[in-house]
């Protein structure tokens, strides 16, 4: 077992855990009801409005708001505790049934081309403002072992590998790739490639750098293109690489963001990565529910350098809890009729395709029902949905509310019921 598991057991046995948070445990945030002080040697540090965490060092121990996607590694293969991933999302309004686009016809009875898993860790410490002030966690051999397991035992074939922009360039906008971080990340990428799966590089910054929007007062389009040029140059010869331009843009001007996305597409192709898929996200945390109206119309103009669009794939997300935030263990809807069917219709009408690169829920009966139904809808419309990717495995502990991290070769219930293709 990992060190965290032993620490947890020791604290539970002593009764300390009931009153104090364990090392790297959640200790505060909106809706959090657990321990708000930490064990000796740790203090409760605010990560964002939704999440606070017990981290090493002295501090006040005060609690604070909490983030949805955070916990620690507990797989037996590693003992590295995870830091924080903070990609909480406000409610993204779904298209109502009354106002929904006409239902998409069932054009396929097969399956999407891709089904896979997020392997989180290098994105930890980054929040929705596009700041990466916390520490990342390298999933390392653990993350690679997870991908090997998912590929062999669950027949998954795509992995999304999030990373914070600041982490990648040593917190220097326009700087070279940081040798240490880029080197560690490259090992994860190569471990992914060795499985034979598609490996999706995801820049996890919400279309921002330290609170400033790309192309809208923050980093220029040239600076955004520059980071993608450097990444694409490194992986230009790898046919199984895909490029995810940005995780969950929000609160921005879509027509201007489309220009930024086009600049990145052009840079990737100019760097020599001519054949790989490029995933382009929209606003509203790239919500599948609002994509046909809020994002899609502006993004239709984003094209490959040869004018085609078959390798320019739309990137969408959808969570199935009460507020689309991915912070609750229970699911309240499969969102088939108000999100996935209308989007399928829009994609089909515009002759485009999408990948659902984040979807998930708790390992609960309600989520087993709703997540399975949502993925079945994507499979039914596999002419326009290329695939789906679960959130999340990697450097997350099994106690994480949306945790899909396997325990050795034993999957979480939601993976077994909904994501596995074995």
C-alpha cells in the first residue's frame, strides 16, 4: 500500500482522523463538512473557492472553500501524495428540452471510435483563473501502469494527459519548455504511446495565464501559438498524439477566442505536426449543453491550414450532477435529451465531430445509471461523436468524489459498468 494509505489507517485507528484532516486531505471549501484542521506538521491552505488542502508546514489551520477535482494517489505501485487540481465550474446552463435543437436521428448502432480516461496530475495546482500557483504531481510509473491496465483489461484506447502551462515553461510566459517538468511529462506521454492508444496533450489553463485571457488582454495569440509550436515540434512525428488546445475556456468573447484557436492550429501544423487531431474547445467551460449556441457558431470558422475540418475536432465536457460542476457524488440526469442529442444534431447539420474529453460522476447507483446512459447516447451517435474520456484517474485517490483511479488491477464501479469495453 502507499504511504498515504498507511497514514490514513494509523490516524483512523488513533481516532485522530475524525477531528483532523490527514496529510494532503481536503480541509475546507464550499459545501465541505469534514475536518477543517490538519494533523501535526500540516496546515489547511486555500487552493480556491471550492477546495482547501492539508499541506506541509505551519499555518493557521483555518478552513476555506473547496475544489471539485482533488485528492491523492493510493495505488500500491506508488507512494506519491497528490496535490490539487482545481477545475471547478459554475453552473453551465443546459439547453432546455423546450428550446432544444430537433432530436438527432440514430445514425449508428455501433460504438465511438475512442473510449478512454484522463490521467491527471501535471495539472494539479492550477485553477480556473489560469493561475498555477500550487504544485503539480507527476503520475509517474503509477500513471503509466494505470494506462497499461486500462488498455489491456478494459480495452480503452485514448488517454488525456492534462498539464498546466506555467508548469510546462517554468512559470515564464514565452519561455522554453522546462527541462525537468517537460522531461517528466514526456515520460508519461511515452508511456501512453507505448500502449498503442491515442495520447491527448491537454493545456489545462482555462484560456488564461494568471487571470488574463488569451488574445483578450492576456497572452497574445502569438504567445499562445508559441507554446503550441514548441509542444508540436516535440511530438510532430508521433501519429498517435492529439493536441487539446485548452481546457475549459470560460467568460470570454467567442469570436476573438476563435482567432486565438486558429493561431494555435496554424502553429501546430507549421511545426510539422501535419496529421494529428486537434481538439478545439468553446466557452462556458466548453459545455456540451450550450455548445451549439454559445460556442459552435464562432468555432465553425476554425479550420486546418489546408481549409479542411476533418481533423479539427470540437472538444466538449459534461458533468451529470445537479449543477454541472463535477463536485457531487450523485448524478441527477443523463443529459441525453438536453445536451447530447441536440449537440449531435448540430454536429451532423454542420458536418463536424466532437470528443467528450471530460465526463464523470461518483461511484454511485445514480451515476452508474446516468453515465452509462450518456455514453450509450454517444455510441448511438458515433458518426458525430468520436469518443469520450472519463474524469479521472492518475494522481487521484480512491476517496476523490469522481475518482476513477484503479486499485491495482481492480477498477472502480463506474469504470466497470460504463467505461470499460472489455
